[in-house]
């Protein structure tokens, strides 16, 4: 800061000293030395140096100095691959279990979005100002208007709303919000014209269904399992094969040797998780499928309680040794699980099955009924087990393979019905029932205990 002395009775004027500082931003030298090219001298008078095609012609004329062998760097000789002629293709396939990267190499696995210069926020910087006409940033500490604030506050009869002091997570507020949602849904059902889509304005309500649980359709497992085939289990065709949705997927118990190997791998992983990967918890299945489409359709009718003839014996397509009717399923092949997700505690969290009922059958009222999904499995043809046997990691045992399976449909017994009935009152099964009974016993004990004066 500098100030000028008072001259001739003039008042003192304070002047700010402004210094303009420039920083050097020189480019670094190129990483490779320059390459000298033999360019024919056409002279500056021709004007070819300033045309865009001049540099393109030079790039085309310069040959690429790449030395490649006859196989272009990728050998196709399979003689050196171990076990390739014995049917073992593990040497040319990627490993199913990825190796653990070294801590020094983890920085190389960072995603591209995290690379580059770090972005710093300009919040709280007083001497910087964002460009307002290209930014959606709005300062909270400064009023961005050319009209005075007092004139705007005095315009109209604006009434300030009272500040409501409540906790959003309190039970009272949650109960209030739930009751308001039911009231809004009742008004929308009574007059569908007032219902509006949250994002699309050109759609209107055609029909509405209440969302209800179908408690009578709970299986003894408390939910359903969705299975996704990673490969087509039937030959390719232009029509849908109904036998796929009416097939049976039978789980296979692993042998004792495989269970012991998995247990040893799990113990090694628990002892040293950095160097020992966890074992693969794959499940094995056998797929059985009806041989004809008619057998698949009759098999589906046996489970349809709305079909008046679902109890008829004529629906069975084959006969057992004792003369009783049955459905015969043929073994297709063995499968193993690729991915598996879902637990009993999360069966209502991620996905549910919804079925619309019009209420004309008399069993259920009109509504959209939801069914929980306990587990979601993706299966693929069994491959790893066969590779392990060929590589000698697992002893090849003589396994008994079932070619055909006969099935009869029977009503559930009392034990299955009792297990299914638990889910009517307790959606999460026996554990929730025991917890509720424990809380009820504690409440009765507290009520029966004498109170002290």
C-alpha cells in the first residue's frame, strides 16, 4: 500500500497497488527424439507446405517399421499345450479363480474415471467467481438479483409458514406418512382421472389393482427360486419349447472327497486370506425334461387348481411298474451354479414376482399379488468338475447316473402344510415366530410381576 503526501491542501487519496504476475507454462520436451525425413524440396512458391494434404501424404509415404513373424506374434501351434489332445482344454482357457494381484500392482487396476488431476471445490473461496451464465451453481450467501431485497420482501402479502419441528425417523411421522399414502391411494382408486404419472403426462390410468400378498401360495421354503440358464438347454428353434418351464432341476449332493477339499480350502483361506482364495461354493444339478410337449402341458395342468380336471388320472402320460400313472422325465445333462444370491432375510428387498388376478375365479379377489424370491441362481453346463477329473485334481469315481425319473403328483401331508402355515402369520418363517413368542413371553412376565410402591 502507498499513499501520496498532501499537496496544496488536497485531501489524501489512498491507492491500491496492483501487481500482475505471470506464470510460465512451458511444454515439456517430447519423449522421443525427432526423426529426420527425406522430403523432396518443392520450394515455398508451390504452396504445398500450408495445405492439410501435405502432412497426410507424408504419413502415407512413410512405411511402418514393425517386424512381425509369420504368425504375427500369436503362435497357433498346439503341440506344446499339455493335455490338449486328451480333451483337457484348461491350458488354453482363462482360470475360473482370478489370482490375487500384488499390492504394488493394485494402482494399475484403477478405473479410468479416477485417473487425471484431482478436482478441487471452490466452495468458500472469496476471491473466485464462477461464470454464472454457464453454471448451475447458486450461492447461498449472496442474493443474486438486481432488485433490492427490501422491495421484494414488501411485495404482496407473503405469510411465513410456521416451522414444523419433528423427526423424520420418528414412529409418529412414519405412521402419519403411511396413513397419508393410503388416503391418496383411496382417492386415486375412487376417481382414476385425478391420478397422474410422476414423469409422463400423456398417459392415463386404465385400471388399478391393490398390491396384496398371496399367503395361500407360500411353499414350504417360504419363497421361490428363480433359475436362469446361461446357455440354451434345448436345440435352437424358431418356437418356444414349453418343456423348459415344465422340467425338473434336481440338486446333487457332492461326494465326501469334494466336501473335504472345500473344507480344507476354506480353512486355508481363513488362516491366510491374502494368499489363499476362498473355495467356490458351486452347487450341482441334474436337469430332467419331458420327452413330448403333450406330457409337459399335462404336467402343468396337474398343478393348476383352477382346472376342473387336474385330479384326473388320464393326465398322466406313462405307467409305473405297479400300473399307476406317472410323468416320465428324461435326463438332459448336469449343470453347476455360476452365480447365487439371496437369503431369507432379503427375500422382499431386491425382487418379487407379481401376478395379476381379475377375481373371476372366486379364489382370490382382484389385485396384484406378490410372491417373495428367496434365491436367484444362474446355472451353466458342468465343466469344472470334468476338468478337475482329467487334470487329476479329483479322483474319477464310478457315478450312478439316472437316465429317467418317474413322478406322481400328490397332495401335501400334514407336516408340509404346518410348515407352509407358519408363513401366513410370520413372513420370515420360524425365526420370526420364535422371536415374536419370546417378546410376548417377556411382556407377559413383566405384566405379571408385582410393582413396587
